[in-house]
């Protein structure tokens, strides 16, 4: 039985595990002030080619989103996101729980539509409405698609014109960066985004993400916010060791390249078997349309997510590969699927 | 250089580390629904001798407090705590950030004073005031003292009379249970408390705590709350493996007994050198009153926390031992202190 | 210059003013516990033919919505509303500020579409999503349309099946009740709704609305909520006197009938002049589509609200009549409009 | 039966009532943008001798406090107040409901103790604690005492040194200003306070208070906040007419002088009858210590508030006079009290 449910199903990359073992008895300061976290931050800054950013290592993606948004906004200010955005759908109202409305707008394959964005910004023009103050994107999006440099540049321009902060959820950022046709480099991101996070949980870390704050306005007292929202782990060392190792010897990209490569293999399988794609995604999430009876059979052999009904007989299914997925899993899957399609 | 700053300075108990290594490549469901978490819950229920409780494994103590309190209270309801309570002082307003007032009352060595409690409950009698609906205690307290069974019984009676939920922060619960004169057994706790947590972070877990919900009224949709507050780790396996191992072969108590034993040794050192105690605590936190110039010298050799000024020349200092503290550290410390007192 | 901007532009009905004058020096208890408020509640209960409801007199519509929703929901629960719903658009995120998501769904002329409602309820089925727990409608809607008895019955059925509270914003309820083809009587409402408010501000009160809580689950400690949200006026007498008078001698309906009658006259004018309606509304709000150059001319003579662009050359405009609008205003307006259309 | 319960028991000053009557049919813009509100603001600015302040007319004192505090603070920031402060005790957790902790400190007769203030500010020095960012005072205090100019100056200096906003609840400000030995003039206040409100509800307005924002940092988008918190009355005209009239012909001070004068008469009565004062207050609130059996007898003749138990046989009682209290009430009361003391 193989599992394509998500990319956080295994423990952590072996290089990280080694570091955890090696340093287990070393006494270090708690709450993210340990030496591993400090080294991790230095390495990430180097990778970003920026010394002037603040980096906070946090336990998960929802924590990053909660903190980046709630710390930046005044009570009447809102964040704009695609209807499919993770904060809009799959965080149980975490943002609203901090008091802020999410203005949900139309998307194209999970990406914010600039025209829909401008329309909604123009409409919010008086004190009886919330004031849009931040744009949220995910990259890759929840549908596995990615933004190219020009798209990011255009959204930034809109943000500037309308005085919005620009924030990016990078839960699977590594998989975007590892895609060879991607033209948005890691070091470009701080030139456009005010704040973003580099995902670890879904790319081989034992757990954790690295939130990067670029805009000085958003930096003040951020550790107070982290503590208040219950996101300051006494055992910050775990995230520190994860990110220190991920950013040594290019491990971060190496792991994502593996996941993407396996995803490519899986894509070939679907193509070869004439399975239609729901969306064209170049990263480690694949969305295909399968007959419901095929799905049932596949589920006896394999775990994956049935995303939503497509029509009466077919459903959209999501398959995800990870830094740890083996090629054999794809081969085995291909055989099974071929069998079930007969 | 030895370090008595706190009990979360090392990685994790070797037994846990082994489990993490052994299961690293195993694919398991995320978000706390993995098999390790399930085993952990089964073992904890067994230790509690209760099948009818809900258990949630959470990444830290502040998250437990935030969730237990904010999920239970309606907007106008408040939690009562000792002035020294962790939620009142050291969580950056985490409870208030969820909308609830903490009514702070007098304490005796960190323990809630029943008389002060009743007084404040009697006073809150109209709609212009918040309605007290929960009592918060820490056991051991922030000053290392513990509640005995009779004290818990009395507080429970007050809670019943005034219709309060009774909640316990057990960040260092193991150290209370491991104290030989303690008469409050683990399995007693669900008979008195509506909700409490069993600390792991400070007793050898890689990270995490086990929140136990006893009262049925507090159970509904709790996982929605966890997700909303950003406390549902995709990598729930890490906490699952920690608690599964802690509750196998009595490891949980074994680790705490070690910490307490070393603390006893440290207490003897202070007694022998005629250093006055700030409070009489039987667990792994020791509070003593030291001359400020001695403190300065000690700080060249040893890390510990200067808690607060005692008078113009002396300060209260906190020394904490852990599951990993070695006896040699105490011996070395004794020599240094003796030297500095000369 | 006449003004059709809204129905709260004048002071109050003369009958209310008389009461205010008459009782000015009488000393009464504050905070809504005065004798006028008590009388008002008695009269409203009589009109509702229900003794078992709780009534709270509040200063405005947004306060009613904030209180009814935030008092009823637990942190992870959400309210469902039409995209055009007042809480979704025109209350500056007041509901989100209390921590709750508004799930916005499609509407038909401002009314909740039952199919869209069921779809969204079916989708919200796990702990990564908010839990829908209340349905919000406005009656009349923000577009002046009204729900008939059968529509209310159907929505109630859906609420029951999915375990939702059913709440109605009745800012202009009088205008629905005063419409002769309306088949939903005031005394029917408590049979279907768990909570609703009877608007006063827009129907001749000096200020205020009467929130009616039908469902016992929503009644407890409601005055605590009112105080906490800053909605307990020391001078509750003002709202008390307004509602006491409105519910004597059928004044409440009489005022609304006047507003509707004048609105009918205005509708005839638009029809006669072949101005297309944006929506068919039977109450005191009229939405028509006017050429932008006609609008500019009209604005020199008359105040009204330009609702939104209809196309490049035309806009939707809203005209509202009130208990105090005079027939002459309509005649004068008719002459002006005819002139400008030439 | 005469009533000394509070100063909001009557309707409004006759001058205001006349204005309400006179303008009843005039159509004016809603939401506080009416011409009366504008005139009121102009008059208040004139009285303050400041053109550069923002003024918002709000329905009550708790709304002013909620808005001034929640709009100014970031999530981790707290407000410091005396333990007896209205926000700390009698607003049902309204401030905490917006997410902010109130740090409660010792007081002297209701006034913030500068030493206690400095102590608490010094202690809040790391990210595990909230960050004090605003000082709240009431003037007169909840015990009827007032701050003199030098006390205000000193608190301002502390606020400056520790980077706090300085905010004043002026529910009964008129009664402080009307006290002849008071040396803090209305026009002094903006030189020291960043934000404060001038109470109307308790000084003859039909309802409402005037919030004055002095510090530019606190001004932005304040009307968004008002709307979000449900404090933007469609019928803003009522508050506008009240304040316009209060600030014409010095009515504001005239009404307060009357209340103070009657309070002085009442104080003489207590002095003459050798009733001890609980606190020495120079304004329209009087706190005396009465035997419990005398209280019972008095309650048959007169309404007042039994504040708290003083000892087993005596209680602190509060008597308040208003702009409308007649001298005869005092005379009658004096006779009754003398009788009951026999």
C-alpha cells in the first residue's frame, strides 16, 4: 500500500535526523533563541541574499498565516485572498478568529486574478466596509500552480498602488523553486513580498516553517505576537535543527527536486493512460479527474485525496509526492491504475 | 559550564529518540490522527484509569491553556487565577487575546487562596461585571509548590458551588507526582478536574503536552478549536511518539523522579551553605535568595534565572533540574558556590 | 430640495416626541431597566402573541447583529449569509471582529438561495473548516424584497436539518409587514426564527431596535453580552419610550404603511416614465436604473443613493421613503425627473 | 421618594429638548455626519482652543473606552488602569473582549498611584509579557476624586518616558471642571492627554459623549472602528443636538455647577449629622459610611447605591446629584436621615 495523500507523511530527511541525534544532550536556550535557530536564520539570509530581513521559525503554516496577518492589520483592516486560498477554506476561520475579514475573490487555477483584485479594491471605499490592507497568495497555490516573476511583479504593483501589504504562503515554496521553468528565484522574493514563509513541514523538516519579514513596518515586537498566539515552542531547537540542515548543502532544493521528479513520473502515468488533468500543475501536487468506480478500486491499493465531485460520475483527485516517495511507488501505482481502467 | 535555567534545555529522552529514528520513514496520517498518537492516548487513558476522557496532543503549554479556556467560555465569562499564574503573567496576554478576562487573586506560595477565591466569586454578581466560569491552577505551581489531595478537593467543592469549570496546567505535573509525599495520584485528577494537561516538554518529550478533557460539556468540536488556533501540527507524529514512549514502562515517572532527586541534592547544597529559600518547594524548581555579588560570580560559571529583586542587595534566583541533569553538575555547582560565598 | 437617501433622516414620530417631552423630568432606572422599556417589552410580546420570548432594546441594527451572532456562536462556528447581506458588506467586519467567519452565498434579489445554502452546508464537513451554525437573513432584504411565509418555512426546515440557528435582521420589518400581499405576520415570526429584531430606527423611533430572542438556548446572560459590547445605554429610556409608543395604537404599522404608500406613488412615477427597475421590491426601497447624465441633473434637486454602476452609461439608484415623507416630495420629484428625461 | 442613584436618571436639559423638538422634521444625513454634530464639534474645538483635534460623538462611555483603546493598541499591547477603574471592574470585560489585557494597579482614592505605575512598567520587559502601551485614568475617578494639574503633568511625564498613550475617561468631566478649586482647565487637557472623552450622558445630554483624539497617530480611520464596533448611530443627530446645545452659552458647565452645588449641600448634611465620609470627593458623587440599619430605613424613602460592605455593621453608600436634582430633595433627605439616626 502506497500513500500519495500528502507530503508530510514521513518523519524527516535523514540529514536532519542525524543532527537531532548528534545534539540531543546539548543544553540550549529555549523559545527559538537557541544556536541552531540562529545558524538556520544566518543560512536562510544568505540564501535570500538579504541581511536586513527578520526570520522567525514557527511550528506550522497556519501559525505563520495567523501571525503574519493578525500582527500587521488594525482591527478594521482585511486581507484579500483567492476563494481557494488556504486561509479562506482550510484553517477553520483562524484569521477571522483574530478579528479580520478575508475578502474572497475569483481565481484562475488557484491564482489571484488581478482584475478581480482591482475591482474589489475599488469597491471598498468607505467606512461602512472593511479596508483591504493585505494581499494573500499561496505559491505554489492550493492547486499546485505557480506564479511566474511577471505575475508577482504585477500583483506587487497593484499592492503598491492600493497601499496593501503583499504576503505569500510558501508551504510548498521549495517545489515551485525546484521546477525548472520557474523564473522566480528565492532571492527575488524579498524584492516583491513584504512577508512570506518558506515551508519546511512539507519538504523534509521534522516540523516547522521559516517566516521571513521583509518590510520594516511589520517587524516590531513580533516575538510578543508569537508568544501570545501560543507559537513559541520551548523546544525551538527542533525547528532550528531542521532549517539549519535544510539550508546546508542545498538540501532544501534537493529534496523538492526529488518530489517534483517523482510527480513528473506520476504525471506521465496519467497522461499515458489518458486520464484528464483538472488543472495543469507543474509541482508535486497533481489533480486528475477519475471515474468514481475507478476511485473506489484504487482506494483498496493506495491513499490519496478525493478533492471534490467533478460531475455525477467523476471526481477530482489529488496525488502528492514528497522528498521520500520512491519511484517504485509510482511504478506499482501505474500497474494498479492500468488494471483498474480495463 | 552547567545550566539550571529550565527543564526543556535538552532534546528528548533516549527512548523517545529511538522511536523517532525507528519510525522515520513510516508514512502516517497527519494532524494528530497517526497511529502513535492513538497509542499514546490509549496508554494515557490506562494510566488515568479512565476510558471516558478525550485526549489531545498539543505542541506546548500555552496552546493547552489557550484552547482549554477559550473553547469553554462564552464571551462574557472569565477565568480566575492566582496573580502568579502562568496565564496571568507569562503568556503575553494569550487568554485576553481570545477575548476573556483573567481575574487575578491572591496566592499562598503560588497556590490559589480559597478565601480570596470565594471573595471574588461573591463580588461578581451582576451584568456589569464578567462572570467567573473557570478556575485555573498550575500544579506544581510557578513557584514549585504542589497542591495536596485535600486542597484539590476543597477547590473542587468551591467550583461546584459556584458553577465553575476546574482546569489544571500540568506543565510539570510529573514532578508533583514523583514527589514521594505527594498524595494526589494521577488517577485522582479526573475525579476533580474538568480539564488538565500532562506536560511533556519539561519532562523529556521532544515536544508536546497531553490535554485531557474530562467534562463532556467541554469535548464537542475540540479539534475544530485546535485547528483554528493553529495548534494542529501536520507532523503530529512527533508528539505522538513522545507520549507513546513516555507512557510505556513508566518512563514518565522515572524521568521526573530523576529530576526531583537531583533537585533534592541541590537543595541539600543550599541548606548546607545556609542559603535561605524563598519558598519551600518539593519539586524540581528551587527558589533561593542570593546576594547580588554572589549572583554575578555564579553567572560566570552557571546559568540560572534571576527571578526578581528581594531587597536592595539580594535577589530571588530559580534553579531547575531536568530528566537529563547529571549529579556531577550539582557537585561542581556546590564547589563553585562555596567558593563564591567565602 | 427633497431627500430620498434613507428612512432615518428625520427625528421621530410626533407621538414619541410627546412622550419624551412628557416624561423628561421623571427619574427612572438606567441601563434599559426603566419602566418605559418594560412597558415596551410587554406591548411587543402582546403583538407577537408570545410571553416566552426575551426582548432587549438596543441602540441600532449593527449592535443587534453583533450581539445575536457573537453571543450564540462558539469560536469555530460561522454564520451563513447572502453576499448582499448587511453583515457581509456594510458593517465594516463587525462580525469577524468578534471572531466569526461569515460564509457568503449566492442570492436571488437579495434573498438567500436555498440550493446554495444546502450546497455550502454539505461542504463544511470537517475540522479544517468552520462549522456553519447560524443562518442570517434580512427581511426586507437589502434590495427591498421580502420573504413569504413558504420561503421562511423552507429555510427553517433546512436550519433544523443542519442544526443551524435562524436569525433575521428586521431593520425594515415594518415595511414588509405593512405590504398588503405579505403573508408572513408578525406573530408567525417566533414560530420560525430563533432570534430576530424589529427595527425602530428606520420606522419613526428616535433610535433603537427591539431584539427578540425566541430560542431558550440563546437567552442566558444576554445582558452581560450587551454590556460587554458597549450597547447598554444608561439612557435606555429613549429606546423604551420609542418602542412603548410604537406599539401603542398600532403606530408601528401605521408609520410603515405611510412609507410604503409613498413608495408606491414613487414607483408609479418611475413606471409612467418608463424607468426600468433593477429589482422588483414591494417595500419602501426602490431600485431603478438611470442614465448617468440624468443622475447628475437629479442630484441638483434631490438626494438619493447611487448604488452601483449598471453599465458604462447607467447606474442603479436607490430611493427610500419614510414615515415622514410627504406626497408633495413625490410630485415635485416627478416633475423634475420628467424635465430631466426630455 | 427622591433618587440619588446616579446622574443619568432624568431625560435631558430643557435647552436640548427644545432643539430636538424644533428640528424634529428636518432631514439630515445619518451616521454622525449631520449638521448638528458638525456644529457641536466646532463648538467643542472652540472650548478646547484647539483646531487640530478629531472629535467623534458616541452613544456612551463604554463605547468611548472600547474604541479609544482597541483602535490604538496592537494585539500584544496592554492598558494600565487603577484596580477601581471603570474598564477594570464595571464594563463586563469589554476591553478584554477586544483582545487586550488590562494591567490593574494600586490606587489612592481611585487615582493611579505613580509609584505603582512605574513599578509595573519596569517589570514588563520581555516578550513573555504584554507590553504596556496606554495609561487609563478616569477624571473624576469612580470615587469622585479629581486629579489636579500637577498630578496630570506627572503622569504625562511617565507616559512619555515609557512610551505610553495617555487616555482619560471623562464621564463626569464637567463635575471636575465645575469644582472651584480645580486647577485643570478644559483647554489644558489636550496638552497632556492623547485622547479623552467629555461626558454628556451624566451631564444633561439626552445621551452621548464626545471623544476627543489629540494625538495624530490615533486618528486614522477612526470612523471605520466606530462602525465596526456598532457605535455609529444612524440617528447621530440626537447626540449632535445634545452636544451642540451643551456647548452653547456655557450650558455644559452650568449644569455641572448645579449638580456640584447640590452635592455640597448634601455633604453639609452628612457633616452636620456626623456621618463619616469614605473618601473625600469634591464632585457630585458622595461616599459615606452608614450603619446597615439606617440604610434599611433610608431605603424606604430614597434610592441610592450600597457600594460595598465597610465592616460587619456598616456599609459604604454612594449618593449622586445631577443637573436636575432639586434643593428640596436634599432638605427632605436631611429630615429623613436625622429621623433615622435618632
